[in-house]
């Protein structure tokens, strides 16, 4: 899954694809590099980010989804808003990726149920403003798995059939580096929920934390693509269904090698 952030300030590729034409071109480039899905989002979720209003999010996302879908690209829409999800599906999106797992907007789950597309349920403990305060766990694996299981049950009760759900441990969302690393190490526990698993660690803080200089300075987001490809291989090897990344080429190669190794076992 390649990422197209149509935002002025994503932490990892801030502002580069804010123009709709540039965003569409970038999505097509990601497909040429091996992406099976292109995830289009109009709201930054970096820690501390303020929310974007709905009209602005629609303005950013819908034309890009429409133009990519018209080119035959399989598009997912990264949104916490039911109205944006519904309009994006009308414009051709084939999957709704909600980092709040349906918690941010009570209309989201019924809207996705009515659209009939798959839905990504990510582990989420609240909006980006203040999420670092919620990074408190006794046993991060057990708590994330239990919270995801509860969300799956709630979403199914609200009308989306279980076979349409994808789960995501939400790396970097209300998590410190040690939590993210533990979740990758024990991805099998998330896979054991019985749904396809999406892993989105691309360029995130925990990778910068591991690679930081002795004085604690992390490499810039763009300096984290090689390690993102390594992380993608680790996730694929453990059974992830998809990995969401900014730099598709390196990850597509890494995943192919990981799958070749897995099938040679
Ligand atoms: N992370 C970001 C955005 N969307 N979607 C899913 N399913 N999982 C994630 O972990 C996730 C996401 C934030 O990263 P970005 O600013 O680099 O897009």
C-alpha cells in the first residue's frame, strides 16, 4: 500500500503532494513501483496535529481519489470521517482506512456498512492531540489485542461483516518506541485475531529512535526508507496482509524476498 498524503504537513512527506495534480502523479508513480493499493489521505495524524475541517478534507481527497480510480488504480481512503469515506467510495475508492477504527465519527461504521467495502480497524486511543499521554501499558501486546478484539466486535455489531475487516496495530499511535517494537516482534498475536493485518511503520518515530546518533538525534524521515523496507520484510514474513509505505520500490522488493524465503521453509 503506497501512501499519498494530500496535506500541507505530514511528518514524513510534508506538503510534497498537496496539489491534486502532483498527488495523482505520485499515486501513479507508486503503482509503477509496485503498489497494489494507493492510500489517499487529507488529514495529518502526526502526534499533536490539529484536525482539518470536513470541507477542506473533502476538497483535498475526492479529486485525487476520482482521478486515480479513473486510471484503474485501487484506491483506499485514509479518513476518520464518514462523509469523506462515503464520497471517496462514490469516487471509486475500494477500501476505507480509518485510523480511529470507527471511534472518531459515530456515522463511520454504518456508512461503510452501507457502502459494502472493506474497512481497516486500527488500534487507536484518541486523537493525535494528546495521544502521547495515552501511551501507557502494562502488557502492550495483550492490551492492543484485547482493544482490537473489542473494536472488531463493535464494528461487526454495527453492520460490517467480519470478512470485510482488516486490523492494524497502529504503530506510533499512543505508543512509545518500545511498544511499537514489541508489537512488530509479536505480530503473530495480532494475526491470531483471524483478520488480515495491515502494518504501517513507514518512516515512523520508533525507527528514528532505533537509528538515533549517540547524542539522540534521529535521522530525518527520508533517511528511514531502507529500514522501512527491512521492517516491511519482517512484517510480511510474519504474515502481514499489507504494509503501508511512502517509498514503495524498496519495500516491494523486500516483501518479495521475504515471501520467497517464507515459501522455501
Ligand atoms: N499511520 C498514519 C496514517 N494512516 N493508517 C493505518 N491504517 N495505519 C497507520 O499506522 C497509519 C495510517 C500516519 O503516518 P503518515 O503521516 O506517514 O501517513
